[in-house]
C-alpha cells in the first residue's frame, strides 16, 4: 500500500539534499567543533556554514544565531533566559504577555515561571478566526511587562498571526519607554519590552527577517522544514538580555553550553538553505504564494473543496485567508476525530486530530476551544497538513476514502441528525 | 499510546453494532461534549428454566477507537448471558478482554459497563445513576 502522509505540521520527511549535506558529518568529519586541532576546525566549518544560512534567513548577524536541541529548548531559553537576565538586574515580579493558542512549549514555560513566583502572565484570547488581535496585546501591556511571546503560525489551524503588526506596536511602546535616543544608557535595555515569536510552523511559508517582523527572539526547528529532529535555533537580537539556563560549557557565547551537534546543525543549515533558495515567499499575512507553495495551496484548496462537496455537515476551523497554504483543519459533525484518524490510518493515510481522545488527556484542543468552538466540534476535527511532496493523486485518494469513513462513523453514532 | 490487535479488530469489525427497534431496555451514557457517547439496546428473553437472559444486545457509539471497541466487547460478553450475570460484567473485564486499554482510555470501558446497567435498569423501570456521571460533570466544566 502506498502510504499518504498529511501530517507535515507534526514533522516533515527528510529532504535528500539535507541528508547529503549531513552525511560527511556523521562519518569522517567527527571532530568536536570546540577543539583547536584540525579535526575540530573541520567540524567547526560545518557549524559556521550552517550559521551563515540561518543568518541569511533572519537577515541578521552571524552571532545572533544560537543553536539548540529544538524548538522546545529555544522557547525555554527565550522565556526563562530573559526573565533570569532581568532578575539579575532587579528582583521583582515581571509580566509576560502570551496567547491562549501557543504550543505547550510556551504555555508550560509560562506556567512554570508563574508557579516559581517569578512572573505574572496574561494569556490573550483569540477571535473566532483564530487570530490574536494586536489591540488585545496592547491593552494587556503593563509597567512591568518585559516580554510578549506570540507564535507566528498556529500549529493546529495554520492561521498566520499578525507578527509584524505586533512588532510595530511594541516598537512604538518602547520608543515611549526610552524617549531620548541620544542619551542611551546601558540600563535602558531593561526598560524595553522584548518580542519573541515561536516561528516553527512559519519558516516554509512566511517572511522570516527579524527586522521585518520586529522580533527580538525567534524560535525555529529543523524537523518542520525537511531537516533533522533534535536540532533547532534561537535568533537573539544583539543586546537582548538573555542568561544561560543550563550550565557546563562555553559554547554559543556561554548562552547554550553543550558539545555542538554538528551533523544536526549542518542538517538544519541545509534545510534553511533550501528555504532561502525558494522564492518568492508569501508575505507575513497570507498574500499569494509562489513556486512550490503555489502547488501546495492548489492541492489544499482541492482537498477542502472535495471534502465539502462529498461530505455534508463539515466546518472549516480557523481563518482560511490568513493561513499557511499547507493546512486544512476541518470538523465532521457527529464523527469523532480519533476514530476517523484510525480508519484513515488503516487506509494508509496519516492525519492528526484535535479530539481529546487522541491527545492522551481528556481535553480537546486548547486552540480550537480558545476560538470558542464547542467541545463536541473540537472532538470531530481533523488536521490535514500537506508538504512539498504531496501529490494530486494522494489528495484524490483522501477525497475518495474519507466520505465512506465519516458516513460509517455517523451511522454508528447514537445521535440522530 | 498503543491499541492491541484485539481492540483494533473490534474497532474495525464491531460486533452487534446498530439499534434494536423494539428494545426492552435502552441505556444512554456519556455525552458528545466529553467526546464519548454510547447507547445500549437490549432485548430480554427467558431460558429453559424461565430465567431472564439477554436475547439480543446492540450498541451505538460516538467516540474514539477504544470507545467503539469497548462497546463491541461488552455486547459480545453480554449476549446470551443471564441478565444477572451480564450485570456483573466489569470495566476491568472489558479492558482485559480487549487485550488491555491505555490508561487514558479506561473511561471508555467504564462507559460500556454502565451503559448495560442503565439499559437493564430502564428495562426494569428502575432509576440508574451513572457512577461515571459525577466525574463526567467535573470534566464537562473543563472541556
């Protein structure tokens, strides 16, 4: 059976070009990139090359890129690292603003920092389209706010958040906080509000220049962009106060100790190189896609249209206009998500669901719930995420198979339509 | 989380799925807000000794793979049994017969066991309180 993978937001397959770039670093180039001898220096070249690719992506300086073990670590470092740097300056309770639709790698860091009594956190809601509203963030800003962290693209709905607009708003607030640019003092940097965005789901489709976004901190991950798992990066704008949260080495400017994961870093660099070479990229807020992204959008739209035509009582979750071209999040009323997922899997089709039943908890998707979608409709949701390898034949197959599955489950349900 | 082959078999080929038009008793448990909902239909007959037996049992379920498989297994265990014996079917038995259930899916087997008890109570004209219900209400507030 030819399997069909429509879960690219969970992880992407390896691009062969990435693997090719990595291979030497898994075999003959084995040195420790911190060693002074030639073995180390050769490995370091790989790390430097990768850092160059990432600095192109962010449009930033070489030293503004920090390699990590992935997005979760990047998020932990961004949030906790900033709070720790501020605390070193002045021990008071600081304030963080985030949204209710963030990934657990943000939400749970916030909760941990709250529990430790280090910060207070405002969790901003979203509108029915799944969008964070800039004004809501603005309203939440307080004197002790030091950080706003909002994801670039939501992993469940694919909805693109107004990152650039938030960045601009924060910039204005900061101008008022530090009025006279002539007489800047070193301590001024502790008066600013910093802006972090978890951009793991955006890299393939959205503009990533830090300057354009107005972001001080940006998280990315290798395995969402056809690169390796276990490697990610954090862009840290020069001058942003960040303290190390792990200890034991001098690597990455003392911010992130640990022996360089050279093959992983090179793989991340190779994946980013592919992103850098794909052009043009869609604007920060939707806009039109080109190249490979155009094809993905075409297939995604075909999938949605096909499903809507063949299956009654469906609902698209989240704004379609402000969404990455790869995502379709659809609820099939009176059919349960995990059951649909399992039946699709039996047909060789991999998707994901916002149903509680598949999450290991009893809670349905916190993202869909934040959009005021009733719990029973969350349980009925499926997330299809396409990738650059998705073919029209695969989409046709899903459109052929899914109606039977939904009908079968609806027939099994005690709820009468 | 992993499902056993037995469970997957019951999910793929559910036994006794459907409704009984002129059922003697019906028990509906769970609710769609919390993701799982089951309706158990029973037809009661008498055996040679004149004791009440489950002549037929069918289910309808809206829910996850474990919920569908638990309902299916329940009906398989209960069908043809004396009413009194069928009432003794526990959630542990259902889970065990399915080759085990992941921890977070235990409530599916609870629902199935209670669905039958509720159907029998309905047949007998008794009131049945789901022990699961309290838990359910709490959960509802959260989910």
